[in-house]
C-alpha cells in the first residue's frame, strides 16, 4: 500500500533511500574503541583461530557482496578465500575440512540453492557462518553462527539495501578475523573502521545524485544493450549494475573486468554503445586509475558513450566521459558501497521510464525457495 511505501513511489525507491540506515544499523553496537565486537560469532569462538580457508557461497546480488568480501578479507586477514555460486558449489566436489569456514550470504536466508549448499558444507564437516537479513531464517538456524545485517525488511524483489548491509557485515567480519589472526596493525584497523563508519554519511551524499540519474535514464530509455566496466572492487559493482538493469529494465546488460576488455569484449563496442565505467580513485594505491582511464580512451575512440562513476574532483576522467556521476572520497575497498548506488538508481529510473513495475519484475521472485 501507499502507506507502507512511506510516500515513495515504490518499495525499491524507499529501500534505495534507506541505505544509509541499513549500513549504520549493521555497524551499530559492533564497533567499540577501534575494535570490532561480534558476540554473534560465539558459535565459532573455538574454531575461528584455526580456520585456514574460507569459501563464500551466495546467489545473485549476494554473490557480488561475496566477491567484495573476498578482496577485503584476504587483504586484511591474509586467508585464502574463494567465492562460489551456491548452485554450483556442491557439483564441484569442493575440498572441505573442519578448518574450512563456509560463509553463506542471503538476504532472505531461505534461498534453496544456498540452504542446500550450507547443508552440504555441514555434512562435509566444515564450519559455517551465515550473513543474513532475516531473523530466524532457515539458513541462519542451520549455521554455526550468524551475523545479521540490520537492513530492515526488503520488499522490492531486486536487492538494494541488503547488498550494502552485506558488504558492511563482511567487512566487520574481515576486520575481526584480522584481529584474531594478528594480520592487521591497530592503526590500519582503526583507519578501516573509520572508513566504514563514514559510509552512511557519504551514502546520503550519493543519494543526492538521483535527479541527474533520472534525467540520464529517461534519455537512455530505448537502449538495447548497456555494458558495465570495473576493476578490482569496481568489478563486482559492474556486475551488480548489469544485474540490476537486467532485473528491472529487461535490457541486455553485461559487466566486465576492465582489464578483460582487450581479450574480447572490446569487439562489442560500436558507435553509440553506452558503457558505464566504475573508475577507481586517482589515489588508488594499486594505480588502477590510470589503467581504467586508458580503457575509457580506447572504447571512446571506438564511439562508446562513457558514463563514468568517479571520485569527486577526478579531473582525468572529464575530457573522455559523456557523463560523470561523482561519488565522495573513500578508501579503495569502500568505494563499492557508494559506487553501486547510482547504478541501482539508474536501473530503477530506466525501468520507471519504460513504465515497468520496479518492485515486481516479471519472472522473478524475492526469495527462490526451489532448486
Ligand atoms: C533472488 C532475488 C535476488 C537475490 C537472490 C538471492 O534471485 O531476485 O535479488 O539477490 O535471490 O537472494 P537471497 O535472499 O539469498 O539474498
């Protein structure tokens, strides 16, 4: 009903706007004196220090949160991590042992593919942790421990606020694990926690770009295909941007790792092809900014229309982009929490411009409880 939407045109619009609180509520009570405090992990207390490998399993949007978790947790906790789609996991005959931690990520906590993967992991003797948004959900109950995301109920079929909350929860877990393993200095932990705590305020700023993106989406509403490029943590953001556009606007959309362009996808570029590019910060310690800017030049020379999501004040992108959507400054690992928002809004606004139901896209279900 209109009342449930709190004045918003759709649950999706409401949930996109709730992302600052979704992150803030997920962090709340879990950071004290520059340390992560997660009583949620009690069920894993004895085993956490002995874990030597992590496998993250999830479907859809949650799997992209998982990919981001891999970048951050490997960096901080120096532990090998692989990310698998839940429905592929069992069939690869995964190598699991009591020192493997299987982390499942699920908004609903009821996705059958993920539940079956968790059960498989338990039977194989692995330890299990779930990141879940729904109190008492089946996957949460099956797991040794659960870190709840406190995004609040998500009604729109396509996930938005649960995604940023999942990233926040994974990052908290990563910083905690780094402390357990002694792999990160107190200074670096403090800095990362500061970055994380500043995300809700920065999300408020990103939400202000809504009207501009709405114009852009209207203008692009007859697009037949849209590409998304990103690198490092920008890559899962590109994948999520493409998924949102498929789900909501029924437009063929594909995300690529920018470095992969020259190995094939660049053949798709023809005059007028819209390409969203998630540009790393010019301050990026891996110097990926220059590489992505050079990718932009390559596809621009072939006629691509460049829609860049770039850090505020990034002057290097301006001459080559048809449109720049600015995001506030953040540490490299934290940019995805901000960069994904314009892409969510774009998909929603484009679907709206096409007259589609953004809360209930065709053929999709909020929670897929069949395999
Ligand atoms: C469905 C939804 C997606 C969601 C995926 C995983 O396909 O349409 O938006 O990302 O399930 O859902 P979960 O509840 O496990 O996070």
